[in-house]
């Protein structure tokens, strides 16, 4: 595999990918000390451990090396390693994003379920005993007569209640996807599902049946099954399957309590995997940390960040009177306000620098590029922009004090006020961006 083919297959997506792969290739060119274009496991391990300033993650190294060593000769070309390393980094990052989304969604579901559980316990005497049946589809139905089926339908019987689906004009494989709820009084016996052909919307020829006992649904979980249809007696010639879903909720608080435990288990598992994947990704990033890595990994810098993070939590708690602040929401709001103020400032001055920072921030948010380094970069950029803003404000106020014609333009005066508000607000925006970078670390 040549450099040209590697570039063609991997580097066509974006300029940022180009830079990343080129950076990896440049760094890894130092591994091949004997210039034979082949890398042994020991060479790679030694190089990566040196770059990380600690023993490299052996599990991750083994996974990468096994993936790259296609011919099982214990040697990997530099191009293969770069290609596989880039792919591994992309896959780990993608999984990180998936886990963060899943944790956020399940945390919200957990919160909603807890609320429902409290409400269900408060109205325990009024709780409902409900069976839910979903009739999905049937396959391989046998024709009831010489002319074949017209539009099969399904009749569901539960205790003394009967509900019928709409006819579906597919003789052998109809699809209904209809859901029904039944109030259960005893919870004994069976649920009967019968399939008929229809004539003018009403059941006509019998096509098969299946029954499900209530005793099979006592765990209150959702049961999805494909069941073989049978006849009412041994002489009936019946064929086909019907796809159904059942759930019997007879003790709502108990069911919700089970859901809460399930969500806890799922979230704990996802957080455990997220922690492990973040460790993998940190190992991958640490190899090519680039300039400034020594600053970010410095113990003094990290201790300062921890103090800053605690101070931000304390200030926010005092200001808003709540124990926990949703910094992701504060970060989102700061991005929108920064872009809004920077855009309005353009009416009084060509403020492309602040506008660029706002556009970068919205890009990171929209593309879900939630990398700690990016928000640190935004915070640094805001610090630099404050120097520029301070000089502009000093010049503007000097002209205003001198009675310049700038005061006669209402639009410019409004934009100038917005620029000053943006200058003040960026102290808050920058602090929130930095806090968000710490939360993502």
C-alpha cells in the first residue's frame, strides 16, 4: 500500500482529516529506526510508551496491532499503521459520542420514570390493571376458499372484551400494526387471537387462532412473539404465523420500580464503558498531543483548573440558588449569545475576529464536536479578542468624549452598546467555555 493510495482512501473527507493523518505520518516516521519500512510490535510499543511518558495501554496496542498485521508475519508497514491508527481513533471517538448521547437520554428517562413512580404510589388505590396487545402482521396465511382471501383481519378477545383490527388487503401476508388496551379484572385464563378473512369489513372465513395465557405475562415485561396459527380442531387445515406483542401491567408502582432499576443498571454500564473508552481515547490523543501538551498535563495547571471548576460551581450555586448547574445548557446559551452579539457589532465596526469565534463555537456545537481542547481554544481566543475589544472601546469612547459625529448615528450607537455588552459578556462566556472543557475532560 503506497502513500498515494493511502491518501486517496483516507484523506478525501476533509482538510482537518488531511492534517490529522499527515501529523500521524510525520510522527511515525521516527519509529522506523532501521529504515526497512516495517514496524515490529516491540518498536511500536517502545515508541508509543516513550511518547506517552508511561507504558502504553497494552490492550489497545494489541487490538491495533492484530488489526494491522494482515498477513500475520508480526510486522506492520508504516502506511498500514497510520491507516489503522486513524481508523481506531475515529471509531473510539464515535463510540464516545454514542455513549454520551445514550447516557443523557437514559438519564432523562430515569427522571421521568421516577416522577411516574411517585405519582403511581400516591394514587395506588386508583391504579389500572391493563393488558396491551399489539397486532403486527401475519405471514403465510392459507386461503380460506377457492377464490382466496380478500382482506384478513384479527379479533382479540380478553375476558369479556373483544376488539377487531381493520381489514388489510393482502391475502397471505397482511400488516396491521394496531395496538389495543384491555382492562383486566381477574387476570386468569387466556387471551385469544383469531384471524379471519373479511367480507365488507366483517369477519367471514376462519384462518387460524392462537391463545396466550395470562400466566406467561406475570413479569410485566414486553413480550414480542411470532406464533404459529392453529385450527379449532385437528381437521382444520391451517398455516401461517402471526406476530404479536403483549404487556400486562397489573402493579404499576412495582413495574416502574423495576424500570428504575433497569435504567440504573444501563446507565452504570454505559458510564463504565465511557470511562474505559475515554481512557483509550486519551491514550490515543496523548501520542500526538502537539505543542502545548506539556502545559495542559502540568500538575500545577490541572490543580488550577480544579480550583477554577469548584469556584464556578460555587458562584453559580449562589447566583441561581440551585445545587447543580447544567453547564451543557449554559455552554449552549453562551454560544448563541456570543454569535448574536458579534453579529450585531458588525454594524459599527468590521469585527470579523469575534464573529469568527462565534461561528467556530456554533460549529462545534452543531456538529457535536464536544472535545475539551476545542472549548479551551475558544476560551483562549476570547482572551485575545478582549485585548482587541479594549483598544476599540478606548478609541470609541475617546471620540465620543470629543463630540465626534459618531454620536449622531443611532444605529452605530446601538451597535456600540452591543459591542460593550459583548465585551462584558465574553468574560462570562469564556469562563463557561473553560468550565465546559473541564467537564468534558
